[in-house]
């Protein structure tokens, strides 16, 4: 059972500044009767949060000390284990502590995202408070790709300093309540009385930032930047400079030596608060810092020197000239304001009310949020929205929790549990005690059966469908309801989502983003249309036929009554992915404006050219994870290679938005579109299953690069469908296990007549020979197709040889490394040469890659002498690569004496164990037997 809820709030800080922003709010909450505890992420960020929490007089909690940033960035494998352990620790934290709400100073980094997701699962409210100066993002949501921006973390409440930023966040579609409270830190400014007279020598406060820590530049560049600025200010004989270092500066002792070079007119301050210096200076300068806003609020002259980060040389020189003019003006410093436009516009954008009540407003907003956690929601007899979830996989608790945060519309949540052991019922009973949630057990039901039961039990005016592996951001269900309410002729409201991937974690977060133009969204790379997140009116639904495999909005096209006038679809404006609606909807969206309400009917099916075999295709081709250009190239290559008296059909299973509407049918091709969201492995499996079910002939499956993490696991997913379809082979990755199945499938394809054109000097019916011969044929036909697709065996060798004439380095990179992503030699050459641990991992992986290459070469070369020559050449390449790495590392002193010898022994052991490796691979040994290659000697071992 979940831990009992406690009446206290958790403030999460990762640096000293966040503590200074949140501490005044905590004190105001204490006056409202709320206890506040702090959670420090100092062991990860190491930016002084813990010390500042203690200095402010608060207690603090921590996660286990092993979660340090150095470990996170050390290596991808360490990073993966770090994510798993951190997620487990945060989950354990919420089992031990149960605050009513969590308030964060940041929301988009790894630990913060893990914490927000865990809070959602445990029913804890979340808020994010602005912790520093933030310019309104000048880009629309679709232009920022996958780059995460502040306030996109999915918190229920976002507290900001200015109205301008609040409006910008709303335009970008930031979910959750947005509250303008002001900057709690500057309440102190109201108490500062400035008595200093502006007379020479003029004192300039230069606030330094830690650019090297944030990887904006190297420390040498950072030091040179501030030395240059100091030198410029001191060109005036009547100026003294106070250099205030950031509290998290890594090398303060280096800066403390600068007065030795510049003389007594430079003072370096390493401790204290910038606000304490405001009454003692005549001008404040910074590249970018909250201190410039605070100075402007105190009516101090400001120089914001953001131009020093300018990459364009001409713009930098022009701004630098203007800076010199302002510095040497006769009005300096009294009327100096550089880099901020007018002070009025600067404060309108970044400022905050200087009324001493910013912390109070923030505290009152957080108190309202905490009160929501203590409210008991009652199930209305007729809620406005019923959210339907069909459990198949994923964390259904997180999905349910995310929906229950909704407060703008009355709702219920209906979960259909199709698990055999009642897993969903037990998990929800432990995690959620909310009368709005109902769980309907239906063990072993199909998706259609579960959908019919759930939809029939929904009481809401509108039914909103949400996949169980998705997280609905605050306002999602209310926005869908509003769209259908204000568009009475619309039948369906579609939402949009973005895929978040941070530290190996993927979340599909549904987001409402207004004011987005459809054409721009179609060209965006950061967003897709949610096929499994849509809403429709309950009165319009009919029973879903049992043969329907995946209830998505398409079934409404077939099942809603009165379709003579077409279907009216409302697109909730936000990022877009076009799926099975085909090019008719694509064209309508490109030409339309938002919000979109459009008419559309089902597209006509492509015409199929009659054939001598009664129209049934001889070959079905399923492409999985290929880009549009690759699909088109592959289509052209297959069209050239297939029999003249046959036709073939193509099914596309892809996560690429541009695939839809671009693969057009012609007389000789039957196109079956099966476009599915491709960012999740499980969803690709679902798409492939349906594509195989739809095919009517032996199928060839072409895989894009990096689609499948585990071919064996993938084969298990589709095994039943492979058997039912008659035959399937895979190009690029072999995912079939067992010689008997391979031979059976190959003979089926042989009977279909496919081999008579594709094979080259092959008389046997081995799947392996068909596999590599087909690769060879395509490689000779159109090599551009395989720039992004892996070939194996003979096809890989021939392709690499031809491409190596254009790029000499591709042979080594492709053969030795490209099949073992992400461990490529190219990436390791770029790494720091003193990482001996990385070298160990490299040596452990590359022999396995070498064995794989030798396996494929042994199988696909008909001439044993040719095979031995290739082994020798590839071994030389491999030995040369290892020697080059050891030379680089040896020069850096990272390897002890005998290091090279150890590498050579590792290579020898790898080659010597090739026979054992082949024994473990029954499929490869069966290939050797079928191909009658006989015995060969590798590394002194007989295979």
C-alpha cells in the first residue's frame, strides 16, 4: 500500500540560486501553516545547494550519494545504469516520503524529469518556479526540434516572473497553469537604500558566469573573455572594477590572481550576494544574468554584454564598437544603458513587481495547488469526459495519474484490464484511491473486445482515448472537450504529442499548443499526431468489429453513421504526425489554418494491374523504419528485379511523418499503407504484425538501421504471424531462429518464382543464400539506397568495396564498427585519449564484431581461398585499428608497459574462440552445412 500522505511540501533545488529563490517562498508558506522540506540534488550538480539550504535555516533530504554527475557523463553504459538506479531511488523516496506537492527550480533535466514522473505516479502535485532570467523564446514550438526548453517538463503549475514570459509560454503551448508571481528573490530590493553619489572613481560591478561549467566555452576562453572585459573597462582612468564571481565558479583561485596583472583598480569578490553590492556601485555589467534585471529595478545603469557570445564576426565587431562608444561617452555611467534597448522595454520583458509581495504571491499559488491534493473528487453521474485506457503494456498508473490531475472539466477514467492475472486492478488499487477511476477486468480480451466493453461503460458526453504508455499533460482532456464543444459539426478531435527521450527514458507527452499553423507543423521534426489520443462523442460510436486489431481514429471513418457528407475532423492545434488518414488529409492540412475543421472522405484504393495469375501478387515487401527516400529507392530497385508477369505489394511500417502520401501506387504496384508511430519498439512490432496479416504473398522484410534492439526478441513477437503468412525473410538483419523454419520459408519463396530472377548462381534453397544473393543484386542496382541501411555478408563487402573508392575510410568504419552501434571507431577516436576504461570496453566488443564479420564472410563466399584472403585483409584492418588506438593512448600515457601485448593477446583469444562462437549459433552452422563449404581453419581452429 502507498505511504500515508503527509501535510508538507517538498522544494527541490539543484543550485545555490534556486535556494535563494525558493527560501522566501518557504518562509511565506510557513506563515500560511505549511511545512517545507528541501531536497538537494547537490551530489549530482555540485552547485552549492546544500550549503545554501543550511545557511537559510532549513533541513534537507538527499538521494543516495552515488548519483553523481561525473558518473552520469562517464560512459553510455554507466549512464544507462545510472538512469535505472536513479529512477528506483526516486520511486523509493516517494514510498518513504509523501508530500502533498513538489516544487522544482528546474524541470527538464534527467533527475527532475524522473522526479516529476514519479510524483505523477504517486498522486503528488508538481510545480516549477522560474529560477533565473529567461528571454521569451523567439521560435515557435515546431522550430525547436527535440531541444527541451524550460517549463516543458509537464508540471501542473508554472510560476513565472513576468506577464511577457507567461504569454510566450501560452503561445508555445506549455501545459499546466501559468501564474505570474514575480521574482521572490527581489523582494529584498525594496529594502535596499542606495546612498552613494555617482562620482569618480566610478565603480563597475562585473558579474561573471560559469560558462565553462555549462560547456558554453572552455575555461581558457571564459578566462580570456573576462580579462578582455576588465581591460576594456580599465581603459578609463576613472573606473574601478569589482569582479563578482559566480558562487559555483570552479577555479576562483585563478581569478584571484588577476589583480596582480591589472593593479589595485580591480577587486575580485568570491563570496556574498550580488544584491549586497548594489548600494556600493555606479553601474552593473554582465554577459547575461539576473543581476542586470535587479540593477535596472534599482534604477542603476546597466550594460548587458550578450554580444560577446555572437558567432558572426561582423555583428560582434559592430556591437563591440558600440560598446566602446557607450563606455567612453561623456554621459558614462549616469545615462548608460547598453544591450537592453530602453529600460522600460527591458523591465517589461524581464522585470518583476518591486512591491515586496512576490514571494507571497508564489506561496499562495502553491498553497492552492497543495489544496487540490486534499480534495475528494466525486464521480459525477454524467461527467463531461470519459477517458478510456486499454491495458496492454506500459505503466498504466502513470497514465491514470496524469489524467486525474485535470481540474477544468468533470471526468472519469475507465481502464479495461486485459491482463490474465489482474495486474492492473492490483496496481491501481495500491496507487490510486480516487472514485473517478473504474477498472473493468476482461482477461485475455482482444483490443476490439476491450474497446467495445470500455466504450460501452463510459458515461461521459465525450470519450477520450489515451494509450496506457502515454502521459497526458495538464489540460489535455479539457482541451479536447472544448474543441468538440465549439465545433458541433466535428466528429473527432485529435491531439498531438511529442516524444521525450532523456537519459534513455521515452515519454509520449500529449501537449496542447495553440496558434500553430498545420503546414509548419508538417515540416517540424519534434512532434507527431497521436493516433492513440483522440476524442469523440459517445452517442456517435458503434461497436467495433472483432476483426479490428487496433482501434484508432480510422475506425470512425468506417463506423460513424451518416458518412455521405464526409467526416468532420477537428485538429486540436499542436504538433502533428500524419498517420493512416492518407494524402487527402495531408493536402487539407497544408492548405488549412488552425483550428482546423475539415471535410474528408476515404481515399480511393489504388488500382491494381491485372496479371496472368489473377491479380494475386507473387511478392509482398514490408519496409520497417526506412526513410521516404529509402522507400522510394527500394521500390524502384524491386520494380526492376521482380518478374515481368507479376506484381508486388508494398506495406510501409514507419515512424517517419514524411512517408505518408509519398509512396504512391502505379500500375504494377499495390500499395498497402500501414503507417505506425515508430519511436517505440513495441509499436513497430504491432505495425509489423498487422502488415504481415494484410499481405497476400510471401513477404520480404526490409529493416532500417537500428530499428531492432534484439532480433531474437523481435522474431518471438511476430513468429505466429510469420508462420500464418507462409514465408518471410529479412534483409539487413536475420531474425529467424532454426534451420528448419529457414529452409521451409525459402522453399515457399522458391515456389513463388522469386528466386529465378534474384539469385546468382545458386541451386540450393537455403534462406541464407537467398538473403545474401538478394543483397548482392540490390547493391549492384542502387547503392544509394544503402547509405543508411546495413547490408551483411557478400552484399556488404561488395558495397563497401565500391563505396570505398569514393571515401577511403568507409571500409574500416563499416566493417569493423558500423554493425556494433554506438561503439564505432570514429566515435572512440574523438573521445579523450586517457579513458582507459573506454578502451577496455572497445576491445571487449570489437572481437565479437570481428567474429560476426568472419561468420558472414565464411558463409557468403563460395571460394574458400577468397574467403581466407578476405579474413586476412579484414584481420589486418582490425589489427591496424587496434594498433592505432594503442598508439594514441600510449602517447598519452594511459597504457602501462605491455599494453600493446595485451591487445594482441585479446585479438588472438577472440580469433581462437571463433569455433566456440559458431557452435553457439545453430543457424550459422546449419548454413555452413547447407552451403557445403566444408571445413575451414581460423586462428588454428577447425570450423
